[in-house]
């Protein structure tokens, strides 16, 4: 996977002044569009489109320092209007492109190179489980996208669950992990940026199609799931595990992501306040 990502970055570098679609780049990498987008983000901290934009503006900065005109540089790196280039460059650098040469300003983003560095003796336990088709059944609402810390809107959602809803979920639950799970899906930014909203569901896994109007039902196809147990301070350990799935495990595994909801469950440790056992379930397929 790392070699494939580096091949994709090389292609970007050689075609910076041309149209670059994420669909073409996923073909270059030999991975699905969904998989390459998620892994690229977690390894680099940038979405693919953000990386391309910043590399273009970095090269534009160099060209401006060399004395090339703002108009020529704007056209070379794909901007259809001078105003559009000026706004993008100002957001990237903090100054106008016309001020670069006079100030000798340089903000350079280097070409990425992907590698895995193992530090701290971290190990990740993983088990592979196949599940038949099922439904998530539970209560759901739109909540703000939030990568770190406790999402207070999800807390409010959990507190809103009625006794009637709890009883129905308990009656429907008939599949492992036999726990109340948290499911996030339909993110405005496709989980690639911490902005907008997503739909969060608190519920159970069931094969029973008869779900009342008091609960929402989300169908899931038969899939393979990579399951990652973790234990420690909540929610930090759970969030770190999710990040490491994408940044450490997926790039060297024999699996790639499938576009379906990831889910997790958490059981708080009654003896150690703030500690919990959690599992992250990630939908995958063999490469």
C-alpha cells in the first residue's frame, strides 16, 4: 500500500499543472477511491484534494519568486480567474501573490513520501469476522463532525433514548457483538475533514427487518469486518485506535476499506473511572 501511495504522489508531482481527478489517482494507486482517500488523510493529515492544491500553490510561490507574472502563474496551475488564484494564494500564504517577490516570501510544501515508522512498542490486536446481511436499528440524529474529545451532541442523543426504545432495541438485538453500538455515516465531508455534520446512530445489530417507527433502520450488506479491541482512558484510547487503523494497520495489511459504516462499542470500567474497554469494527475486503 505504501508503494502504491508513493506511486500516486509521483504521478501528482509529474502532472501538477494538469487536471487531476481522485478517480484517476485511485486507479494509479490500485486501490478503491474510498480506501485511498481515507488512508491518505490519516497518513498525511491532508485530503488528496487539499494536498494537490497546496503543492500547486507551493510551486506557484516558487515561480513568483523567480519573477514570473501573477497571470502566467495563475493559468499554469489551473486557475480560471486571477481573482480565484489570488484568494487561494492569500489563504495559503497570508499575503497576496503580487507581494511575494517584493517581500522575498516563501512558503513551501514539500512533496510527500509515505513510510511507516514503528515507535513505542505499540501493538494492535485484530480479529477478522464475517457477518451476514443485517440492520443497524436505533436512534439517530445529525451531529457536528468532531475527531477528538467527547461530542456533546452524541451525549445528548444517548440521554434522549426512551425506555420504550431501549426495550425494542433489546428485543431486536440478535448478532455479535451483542452490545449497544455507535455508528457514524453520511458525513458532509465524507469523514475527510473536521467540518459539517454526520449522522450518528446509537443502537444494535439485528437480522430482523420489522423495526417500529420509534427507531431508524440502516441496512448493511454481508461484509468482512476487522475488529480492533482496545482498553484505556476514554475517549482518547478509542480515537487513537481508530486513527492507527488507518495510519498503521491498513497500509501494511492484506485488506482495503469498503464503503460502509464503521461502528464501535464501549464498556466503561466500573473500578477505574474514565477507563473503558472498546472495540472498533471496520468494514474491509481482501485486496
